[in-house]
């Protein structure tokens, strides 16, 4: 088996990396992790629109706004509401 990854919405980083027991687990991090994973032989997964929320990486305030626009879970919503109304 080989490792796989999901690229972030910008297409340069990654939001998920996985590997079967038979493959080495060698995740990369940072803004160029997509290229590093691909160069290491990992297969890119989830290029379809069905994984839009998984491709969201929250690194900036703009990223957080985009995620809220797409929809966040109940626990994330509760934290955001608590921060907005201390």
C-alpha cells in the first residue's frame, strides 16, 4: 500500500495524511507539504467538491471566516459564539 493525502483549498499544503500499516508514515507540514507528499510517492485523494470542508485549513482569520461560511460543527460554533460574546 501507499500513503495518501488531501490537499488544502489553496492547493499547496495538506489537511490530511494517511498511510496503511505496510507503508512508512512520513507526514510533512507547512505551506509546501502537498509537493513534499507527492514527491514522496503519496497519492492525492479527494479532488472532488464533496470534500470541500476537509480541504479547509485554518491558518488565518480569513480561513476561519471561510470555514464558518461553509458551516462548522456545533462545538466549533459554541466556541466561536463564546468568543464573540464573552
